[in-house]
């Protein structure tokens, strides 16, 4: 993400022009359903990476009414860094778990926690439910970054080093500008398209319940929180599955 602040051209080529190329190719080849992977950073973006991912989201949503007739259906799933992935802080903390000092960007910082399995599950939910233009946001727990550090080394001293360029204190998946079009379901939220009155389409709404007018979904106001012991158990299981690389 910080790299995009210093090299914006490549970020735009990948996330914007790349999205347009994928959309055109899928329509040309008659692909039936496309689910694009988005990020929390696309909600009320505070950096260039987030702005390009928001643009990508809008391209995939609007491509359902692309000029000319086609039968390709596009939707989006949105979630934060997958636990244990290169974009997650967990592998970094694990790599320095024997150190006496853990660098913490900001002691107030919170993050959404999602496993790879949960991310894949959301994609399948989207494929099974999509009519075109929806953005799916899975309900997942939050965790304080300081608690992530404690889960890995409870004795380490935490040293605040400051946030990186374009970084947010808290992650956000659904902003206040989206609540008019957002519906809640048992395991996820669904942001419906604001164009073509699709947000009022009964087929797209299904059995969803519209969220309140002051609703936002961010990692600091979340109803679900992951315990330190739960993260420790996940790390233990993940380590066993990957041959103790952690």
C-alpha cells in the first residue's frame, strides 16, 4: 500500500486499467459470472491504493449495465488483509517473536481478522446469490494491533513508531455514504448498486434487512472481537498445517 503513494502509475495500471481489461475480456468471451476481490481500503479511501480499488469496484458494479447487450454478471467481495498473508502483520510479528521490542504503528490501531477459508466462503456466497452489481462484506471479528502483539509475545515491549503514508488507524468496510443501499444478512452485509434503482430490486434484496441511517462497519465499532487466545489457537493450527513455518 505505501508503495502506491510513491509509484502511482503502476497502481492505476493494475487496479483501474487492469479491471477494465478484465471486464472487456469477460464480456467478449461470454463469461457468466465474475466476482472481483476488493479491500477495506476502497471504503472512504484515504490513499491512492484505496482510491484505485474504489474505482475498480465501481467499474465492476457498473459493467452490469455496460453499453450493448451481454449476459455477464459482475459482483464484488470486500474484506481486509487475510490472516497470515503477506499483507497481514501476523507473519511480521512472528518473524520477530523472540525480540524484546515490537514496533507498533499506533497503539489505538484496530484491524479486521479474516481467515483464508472465510474469504473463499464469501466468494462462494457471492456466486450463489449474485444478480449483478452487489458488493458483499463478510461479518468478521476485529482485534487491537496491540493484542495481536501480545498473542505472539506477551513479554515484548511495544514501541510506537507511527503510521505509514496513507494508512488508517481503523479499517472500514462500509462507510456512511453506503448505508442507504446496505442490507444485512446472517453472515454478511450486501451493498446494492445505487444506479438503475437496483437498490430497490426485490430479487437483489431478498430476505435482507436494511441497516440504520447512521450505520458504518469499521474495525473499531465492530460487535465481534477476536480474543487473544483465539488468535493463539489459530496460529498453532496454522503452524501445524504449514509444517511449523511459524
